[in-house]
C-alpha cells in the first residue's frame, strides 16, 4: 500500500520550474530514495510535502489525507517529520532541549494550564522527557543530553537532528542529505540507523542523498529527478544501468 502519493506536482519560483508534473508513490515501510543532480528539485519536493512551499499544481496524499491546504505544523501532526539539507538545530540549546522541540505534537495544553502548572502539564512534561530518553538511548546520545548542541562534532549534530525528527513517532521521515559532511565511519553508522528506522520502528523513509554507494546499498526503491522531472524509477540495479540516469547524473557522481 502507498503511504504517500505525489500526483502531478508542479512548483514554480518565478520563471524557474523547480518541480515539473512530478508523480511518484512511496510504499509503506521501505527506504525510497530521491536522487538527481544539483537543482533537480529534490528538496523542493520535501518542501512541498511539508507545506513549506505551496505547489502550483498537484496533490500530495499521505495515509489517505490530502495535504493541500494544511499548515506545516499540521503536516507533522499527521505523522511526517524531516531533517534539513543545511543542518537546522538550535546550537545554543542542549541536545535534550533540541529533542523536546520535536515533541510538540504531543503537547495539548492551554495557556492557563501552563501558567498554573497543573498536574496535566507536569504529566505531559514527564512523558516528553521519557520519550527524549527513549530516543536518545536508541541513537546513543544519552550521555550528551545536557551538552549544548553547537559544541558537538558535526556528525553528532546531524544525529541530534535525526533524534528530533524521531520524537513525534513519525510514520514517514524525510531525510535530506544526511551523509553530507560525514566521514566513512559515521556514514556506516548512519546506514545502520536508517535500517533501524525502517526495520525496527516501522518508519517509512524518503531519502535525498548524493552519496551513491549509500543510496544503492540502502534503497528499496529509487526515483531519479532531472530539471524537475522524474526521469527514472526502480530498484538500485535498474537505476544503475539506466542510460538516461547515467547520462544525467551517475556519470558525474562519486559512484561512477
Ligand atoms: N525558495 C526558492 N526560491 C527560488 N528558487 C528556488 C527556491 N528553492 C529552490 N529554488 C530553485 O529550484 C530549483 C530546484 O532546487 P532544489 O533545492 O529543490 O534542488 P535539489 O535537487 O534539492 O538540489 P541539491 O542537490 O543541490 O540540493 C533550483 O533551480 C533552485 O535554484
Ligand atoms: Mg537539495
């Protein structure tokens, strides 16, 4: 069953057609990668799914719900979380505080409750911290919870962003270039984490990545974009041997 259906999506920025009548289906429980040259439209697809940009045309259906018309925070409450191409964590907050930001889906308090710090608020805070500890344990960052995120090495900062995206127990995670800037050991660790997300936690992963050995290794399905269009779709084996993909992208990538 498709968890996410993107139908005929078009996004324009002035004269630039960043995404051009793009359609694909993301099946539940798999790692589906979106690849293509710089400027192909991959991040714009993520931005359209999370409603950060408003599509000019097309529909995005997630778990039976049309996302058109939703605000970004409502997309999160439907079960979609993301990480960003340019790491977006709060460097002057601790790791634990960064993670709490990702938990806001669960907070259902009123201003008055907050002011009076009712039992309800305290219970929710306890639940949030329980989740922080659970996710930190899984991602092996429990001993860093009180460290300012900006003090961590870059690889760990990226891990904090993944941790934050896990906090709301998403059904779908959109992960934009998680391997960028990581060394070989960190990339191997990343691969294990993504496997855990899908296999252990049952999360569907939509991955944008330029590290082709990671993509080919980890993906159940790959969609290739070029100039906003979908030019190919299939398994790693099919994609690797597709002349259109070799010409548009693989020929110039690290994988060649
Ligand atoms: N907010 C924006 N305003 C104007 N143009 C934009 C905006 N966002 C993206 N674009 C343009 O849309 C096109 C697609 O950009 P996008 O960031 O989606 O590419 P990408 O496939 O993610 O590339 P990369 O691999 O370099 O991250 C590019 O031409 C880009 O310059
Ligand atoms: Mg991008």
